[in-house]
């Protein structure tokens, strides 16, 4: 068997393993708020998120092209997949470590950080302009956007329903939150499944099995299936951190946070084709909606620990 085929097979296996860890690591993003407010039961939430992840994976490939073309240029031949394999091993290891500690971190940033690290340790060139424009800038801006949009979305809800009895609006907001949780899970599949696809396409191009950066249908199916399987395994450690330890959520605040993340995920996927972290977005949006209650309602120590993990991830 040619060496290129062996190394390519190893990359494909590692990419699907990464998609699986991405599923159980990032499942709490779309589940934590809905489960913590008792809008959805844990089992129903997990099944819903897995189904929406699969649907989202089939809705675009712009982010996959960005990952495959604009981050690194691996050498051709057997060496190219080895670089990608090292990147995936680093990202998988970090996902498992942060999941074990119950800390939300970005699988996307772990992957891109792993790609850059593996490239620097080898003869691979890093596309620094692409990294700056398509990775670093969204990484910095997206949490701030999530916080601000979450804050103003919650302010708007509070103003619109200022004369309405809270108990009367809660059932309606729980229905709305079910929809926003599904929309966010769809956005997670749209964003994160494409990152696995991008690595696979990059490996195919590096080994000469494919000339273009188009995403084959089998790659989409494999990435979607692996992520959905990972999502079905849950992610209760991180869910407790997001749903309970940062801020005590209610249905209106959960709806505001999830709607914010869904809107940004769709915009960055369909318009700008840049990868963002749903983990960063939902955490910052939760902080934003919580700050409308009062600043002291946010457990800033926990939020600070999450930010420290973000910085360490890359």
C-alpha cells in the first residue's frame, strides 16, 4: 500500500475522531441553556441537537474552504498528511482534557491552533494573512459581539414585555427557546462539521487524490455522522458550567442567548465564510444576558476561568 494512502487513512480516522470529540465537547453549547431552564429534557435536547447538527452539515461548505485553503499549506506527498495528523492529535487531546475538567473551550480554535503549531514544527508554510483575517480577527470579535448582542437582545425583550406578568410569558418563552435551541444546534452543525471537512479536503489535495477544494459528499456524510454520534454521548460536565455556574438562567434569557448565537453563526457561515467558536459565542452571550439583571449576578470568577482556557486553547 502506498505511503500516501496509509497517512491519508490515518488523517481520515483522526478527523472523524475529532468530529466525534467536537460533538460531545460542544453539545452543551446548544443544550445547556434549554436544559437548565427545563425547557427541554436532557434526552430530548440531545436527540434534537444531534439531528440539527446533521442537517446543518449539509447546508454549506464556505467555512470548509477557508480551513483548507487559508490557514496552512502542507507539503505534497506523505509529509502533508503527517502534519495534519499532528494537528488533529493536538486538538483531540485538548478537547478531551477540557471536557474532563468541565471547562468550555473551542474545538475550532484547538484545531486551527494545532494546524499552526504542526506547521511551525515542520517545513509547512503558514498563511499568516489568512490566519489574521479569517481566524484571529473573528476569534477576538465574536465574543464581544456575542456579549453585546445578548445584552441588547435581552434589554429589548425586557422592554417589550415590561407590562406583562412574568408567569404568563414563561410558557411562551419556553416554546420560543425550543426553537432557538434548535436553530443554534443547526448553526453548530453548519460551522463545526465544515471544519472537519476542510481538514479532510486539505489532506486529499496534499496527497494528490483531489485537485480542487470542493467537498465530496462522502466527506460531508462522514463528518456529520461522527459529530452527531458524539453529540448523542452528551457532555454534561460542560453543560453544568454553562447552564448553572456562570449565571442562573430563565427562559427569556436562554432564548435571547441562543438567538444571538444562531444569528451570528448563520452570518459568518453564509456571508463571510469564516470559522467562529460557538463555545465562545454562547458563553459571552450568557454573560451578556445575565448582566441585564445586575453585574453581580454574573459569576465573574467562573467567567474569568473560561477566558483563561480560551487563551490557552490556541
